[in-house]
C-alpha cells in the first residue's frame, strides 16, 4: 500500500491505495480515503509526511498480522493467453545461489574492449549477456534442455527477459570471451563465502567426453582446419577440490594421450598450486601409458579396467563369489585386491598395446570415458550404484587424499626406490639405475550392481546372448590407502558430470543467430560449469543428503500457478524442498507468493548464502 496524492483544483487529495497486476497492466484499488491535505494543517505540521508514516505503519501491521487474502472468480472464468500463468520459486532459489557466486560479475568487459565500442552499446550488450547467462545456467541446474526450449519458458523466469532469442544467441560470444574470468570469479567467491573450504593440495581431475552431431558449425571449418560437419567430440577435465567443489575446468582433445595428460597436470599444478593430481577416467585408448606416466610423476589415477580382456585370471577373480562385501540392501557388492604393477619411466610415454597386461594396464579400443556400459545412460548408472554404506552420510563426495596424507602417497611411490638404493649401497650391493623399472602397488576394485545386472541380462536375453560378466565393473587405482567404496564413490563423479554438461544436438542445429561452433562450445561449457558449481554449493549446504537428481527435481516442481492480482499458488512440498528452503534461509512451504515476494526471496536467500 502507498499514499496516493491527487491534485484537485489546486489542492492535494490523499488516499491509501494498493497496486496489483492483472495481465500486463498495473491496476489500483482504494483501501482508504483520507481527504484534502490542507484540512489537516491545524492538526499536523506536515500532513503529507504524517500520512506517509501512517501508511508505512499499516504496511508493517499488515505484514505482521498476515491478513487473509480474498479472491473471487466467476464460474466461467477462462485462461488469459496474454498472461504468465506460472512463477518458478525453484528457479528463484537457484538464481540466488548463482548470484552468491558472483558468476555474472565477470561478464563486465576489459578496459581495452570498452574502448573499442560505444559505451551505450556496450552496456546494452553486457546486460543482455548477463540475463542470457542467468536464464540458461538456472535452467541447467533444474534439467538439461535445449536453449530454444529454455527461452520459451522465460516469461516464468524471476527476472524480466525483454529481448529476442536471436539477441540471446548473439550474447553467447560475450559469454564465451569471459569463460576463464567467470570460472576464476566463481572459485574466488566460493572461497570468500566459505572460508573453511577444502584445500587444493590434492586436486581431482574428472575426465568426461561429450560428443554431438554438428549440423550448423558456422565458421568452424575455417577455425579448426577440419571438415565443416560431422561428429564433434571434446573432453572436459573438471578440477575438484578435496570436498568435491569445482576449482576450474579445461577442454582438451576427446582422446588424450599420456603427453596431453602430463601437460594438463602441469598446467593445473601451476595455475591452482596443487601438489598432486588424481585423474579419474573411464575407457581411454591410451590408458596404460597414461597410468605409467602419472605413477612416474607421483600423481594418481582411478581408471576403468575393461573386463572384456583375454586375461582369464581377472575374469575368474571377478566371477568368484569369495571376498565380496554385500550391502545391507543387497543391491550391490564390492571387493578389491592389491597387486604389484611395473612402472617403467622410459616407457611411460610409449604407445599402448591396446590390451591389459599382467602389469596392470587398462587398454581399450573404445574412445572416450564411458559409464559402465556404452549403452547405459547416466541416470541408470546413478540409480544402479548407490553411495556405499561404509562411507559416512555427511562425508564429502570426493576425498582421494586425506589432509594428513596429501603428499605422503606420492612421496612413498617416488622415494621408495631411493631408500632401497641406500640400503643396497650399505650392504655393498650394486645400486639400481635411476630410471630402472620399478614395482608399485595398485588396487583392482570390482563392483556388482543388482539392478544394473538385471537390465543387462534382459537385454542379452532379447538378443540371444549370455554374458557371465553382466552387472560387473572393474577399476584400477593407485590410491591403495583408500577403502574400495571410497574409490568407487570417486569414480562415480564421471556420471555426475553427464547430465549438467550434456551437449544437445538441437542447440547446434540452425539457430536464429549464426554462432560459430567454437564460440558456442565455449559458451555452452561455461554456462554448464556455473550451473554445476551452484548446484554443488546448494548440495553442500544440504550436507550432501540429497543427490543432484533429487535436488533438481524438487527445484523444478516448486512452481506456482497464477491466481489473481499478481498472486501465485504453490502446491508442491517435500522433504527435499523444505531442506532447500532452510538452507537458503527463506520461509518454508509458503502457498501464496507474488512476484515481488519472489524477488525479495532471491535477495534474502543471497544474503543468507553469502553469510552476510
């Protein structure tokens, strides 16, 4: 409510009114008539100031008393095609987390860029880029959908998007140009608002390959020197700290070799100050040489080990029921063994032989990291493999190096030969050459999932095939100090990247504004990275009680339908939605909200998330 001042014949008439929205128009209802201001001059020194305070007191009392709201609808009322019929409270909370990480602040141009174009055009371009970034990133937090479908829902977005979709696609170039700044800004903001964040002494790098059919790669042939269309693949190297929070990412070739992985490790150590790197990957063509290179450098690995190998001893060990630990639910079982593997520094960068050896390689002809099976979707993999029972419920999702062991593991592998050499010298024996092949322990971990096995068996029965290895997956790791369930929990990070970073072919089909493929790709991944980071921060505030799918589902279903006079009715509530609202510091399970309430809720949640 506010005080309305109307001039009549040189006099000011006062009334208390309330504004409300109906369609695209703002309407006003009179709550109380006061009269002419000069009639109160003998009673109050400043009648207008007095009644403004009176209205402010009415608003305070109204908010405190929470007066009921009355609506009346004719029986034959119809849906207005020109009115926004929904408001997304879940999107508003997602936006608050994105705001708390200051993601869009990095979209401000450099000074040299500002000098090249007019200030007004620059400001408009940046404003459109910021809103485009918000809309696409928030939608990615809820679910992966094509950009044009996201844009069709912009009317229900908490903030106005009053520009066309071709301008949104044009803004992708601005977003792509700021990708590295956005990643750095988000990490710096996270470290500031969560000062007790995990260290980066041991960084975990998750390698995931994403491919799509490029049907509209404007300018890509000229920039890359390759064909103008076809299958496009890229490998995402996601860097996580010891609590599983993002610390940056890199885009590299889809099928990295040992040299590319070594260069990537050196770059991450230089940029982030990490002392040690642990790589997590699925099927890699050059897996053997990559593992040898990492072990020789004192870094670690958690990689897929194919069971389709001709090594019968591995298959027999996998199928043997002895040694398995079964979960209380009976839905999965797991076992592991430690063995010696030969690491030859001279052969670390050599070519792989394409198959596993007795020295513990993991060669495969398949290209790019994959889940348990090439036909298995990320959702099925996440459903089939639950968090191990012996991992604490409040434990962070990624912790390959304990705080007191950050550098000890790498030191043990690299200094063990030095100690043996000193002992040999003391006994008068010949000291081994510095680059001699040495043995290092690695752990094989095999996992069997009941639901996953049932799905594979039904598929194989339909095709008339039988496979005794259905439902089994095996990985090999250098992290022998970790329990098998913890290592497998780390390996699951591969599947957690599948949904938020999924590349949709429809995004790269003919669009309203032609965007070069390389620019579009860079913009796509920084948008997905921002959504991934904000979702991780939200799940961290939830103490990792809910997985990403559960949180995203709750956020998507927190949507209200239009009633009247700018009021929206919300009808979804669950344990997850209550937990999200508590973590964001807003009222739980409110049934009625206006757009103003939603905007105030974003600001309130942002302050709470930032601990202001």
